[in-house]
């Protein structure tokens, strides 16, 4: 049996027609559905009035709904579900699922996926002739999430008029992780790209560059510090000896030098192990090394809590100011004596 076609509006009116010349392994149900299927068109499933009505030699298309995939003739592997879904599409490997008009303006674009009633040209996004796009929309066709197949500065975008645009909940109670951002094919380390970029309609407000540098618009960095959250508040002990024991170093990072030595690689700071030797173990943290797939490399790398080190330096500065003021008072007394 080459083609099975069922037409009619009720069980009592069903008429079954077979044809040996209209392709092979096709199933058609609906007025005018699959009317043009010719020898060579195979494995198509077309259900609904005018569903796939222009298909001639396309293969493995699925059209369910009135006028779904109505214009396609020879392009294979399209899936259209819903009233007028992909009705104008002539490309291949498209998928559109929605209650009405899903992807109905897609023309020559291929390999697009649409969930919801986005037409193919709404909300400032026109993918009628482009490829490899993914769109999630609501029942009114409003864009909610989409992946732009064409090359550009961004790929995924989520649209929302208020509240949080995205919330990620990790419900693992024993081994939770948050967001992982990876550049798996490049290590430019040139400060010209971003791991994170935050902006509003006026300016860039915050970013983490591909060098790991962090910057924000107002040069303001803080910590939660309300007195209502603290107890056992007392004056800090002297930091004079700790700051005096610091060895401030000039150095270069091995990774930077490996790409080509330069004076631009000089850095100023401390060495974790030297802090430990000076007795400031509390400023050093040891972290497990992991590869790009988060596998444990069974080695560790030490980091320094610079924010606490800076506060120790502020305390030591206050002590120095007190000593200076005491000396100034003594000098004044001697001069007036």
C-alpha cells in the first residue's frame, strides 16, 4: 500500500482511498491533505485539512493541524503541529509546535525549533530565512527565551518585563554547585572579553573579564555588615607585628610568561606560603584543583584573603597614626619648653 488517505467529517462519512503511485509509507487524513504527494515522497504523516497539501517528494515530514506545512513541496524532515504551523516553510529540519500560527512566517529557514505561537517574525526577532534558531514563546507569540543561530555577540536571551529573568535552583543537599562558565576552546587572557557582563540602558555596570579582573561602574565593593547580624563585638588586637612581618613581592604568573614574557606581566602582592610562614595561616585557603569537566585533579592551590589583609593594614595604619600623633605631641612639648 503506497498511501492511505482518510477524508470526511464524521465516522459515518469516512472514505479510505489507496494509490500505488503516490509515494510509499505515507499516512494522510484530511480534506486536501497530501494531495500532491508523488512517487518519491515517503514516510510522511499528514493529518488535518490542507496539511502538507503541496508536498510532492519530501520525506519524513509530520504535519498535524489545519494548513500545517501547507507550502512545503520537496523539503524533508519538517515537523509542524498546530493550526497553520510552518504553513509557509520550504526549508528542512524545522520543528514548530503551538496552538496556532507557530512558525507560520518561516520561509526558507532551516533547522529551526519553535515552541509556542511565535510566528517567525515577532518581538524584534526575524528568523524567516535564517537557520538553527530555537524559540520558546507563550500563547500570544511573545518571546520568552531564544537561541540565535547566526553568529553574533550573544546566543541565548530571556525576555521578561519584571522580576528575575532567571532563577537556578540546585536541590542537591550534599553536593550543590552553582553556575559554571567555561571557555573550552580558548585562553586569550586579554581582558577584551567577558565571563560576566551586566549593563543597563545607559552603561556597563559590572563585569568579570576573561582575565578574571572584576570592575564596576562606581568602584564600590562591600560586605553585609549590619550590627543586627553581629555579636561579641570588641576592638581588634594590634596588627602591627603581622603587617610588619609581611613580605610584599613583585612577581609574574607562570601562565602569562608562557605566552610570551613582558614587563606588562609584573604583579604586586604576597605569596600564600610566605603568609603561612609569617603566622597568618588564617588568611590562606587551600582549594581543590579541578579540570574543565570539574573532575578532581588530586592537587590543591592556595589562595589569599586579600580583603582581610587590607583590614589588617588599616588597623596597623591606625596604630601608626596614634604613634605619630604621640611623637608630634612630644616634639611640640620639647619645642615649647
